[in-house]
C-alpha cells in the first residue's frame, strides 16, 4: 500500500504575494519556509507516496498558496484549507474551495478559540449540511474538553468525515474518555501524531504516550487511525526529524501489527482522500 502523510503544512516566506494575515494577533511570521518543493523532496527520500496539505494560520482564510501547490503537483497532494466558521458565508466559502480548487475539505480549529460556541451551535448547521452534500473531510485541531461538542455535531451529521488531529491533545495521565466516546461514531477518525507534544519526558520514542495510544487503538481500531508529520524539517521547530516520525509507527509501537501499520501509514488515508492516478485501497 502507498504511504500517505496526512498532516503536512506548507508556506512560503513570499509575504508580498501571499500576505501574512493570521487570525490571531501576536503571531509572528516564520523565518524559514516549508514549501511544496521541499515536501516533495523529503517524500521521495522517505518513500512517501502522497501527502495531505493542511493550511497554516499564517495566511488567515486565504488558501491561495495551498491551491497553487496542489495545481503544481497534480496527483501528489490533497488539500485541507481554512475557513472562518463564524462567518455567515462559511458554507459558501467551503463550497468555493472544494468546487473551484478541488480541495478535500477544511480544518476547523477550536483549539485557538477556547469558547468556540460555534462548534455545536445551530448557526453551524448550514456549514455541516453543506459539508455532507459535498463529501467534505473536516479535520479538527481541538482540545480534549471541546470534544463533547464535536461528538454532538459528528453524531448529527454522519455524512461528514471527521478527523481529530493529534489525538485531541490528550492528557496522557488521564483516560482520554472524551475522545474514546467518539469511537461509537463510524465517521470519526484520529491522527496518532505529535507524540513529542503529548509526552512528559520528551524523550524519544516517548514511551509514556503509549498507554494513551493503546486506549485509542483499542477503541477505534487501526482502520480509523492515521499517520502524519507536520514539517519537513521538524527539528528546526523543536520537533523531530521527518524520518523519526515514520520510525515511531514502524518500530516503537509494539501493539501495531504489520497489517495495522499498513492501515495507519496509508490504507486508511486512501479510503478518505483521493489522489489522481492512485489505485483504490
């Protein structure tokens, strides 16, 4: 099966062409890029066949650079853009990026908005109904305490594929109950990613995270788990090198069988995202 990185950010430091306009005040522009060309090079080095590009906050709701990357490398990438869920025309913006630029969906980020009353408010119903009609993938950057609201919406709109980024930032000393309850909903998937952020020891291979990963694995099964990285040069931003993210799944999670690894590293992703020229899973 192909290997699919389901979580890669891309940006250029050409702020004149793609202005730096993040929704959050105080965010500073990065000094180095993480461009599509760099991503393709690292993919080739590590045998990664396809990548899902997840829009960064740097451009606000302007997904033009993401769209340009997908256009320049047809069949290599799928795209998850950003829209403002509070905007009255959020459903129209979702439709625009999916219909006009062939995006697969968008990322919604209540993690940046601790109140996030929009998450399960009646005002969001139109966006979710539109997502069902379009076959949208919503991936969520979300905190553990916000998952109950997501459970409500994912349950009401079973036609929307929901992907929880980074295991919902679990407290590894807790029981991850809010996340595990989502396993009853067949449209919910989980990215088993960013072990280094969840770990208390910060020591590779982050063995203290494995009990939480085991609970998630037991609840969801390998066929609803996904692998991803975030950056081609993770070590530059206080994370780990790209190859070590692959190594974690392949060598350091003892309860992942070889078949599990196939699903987590690519087969599950191939059931969700479409890449031109790829054989069906």
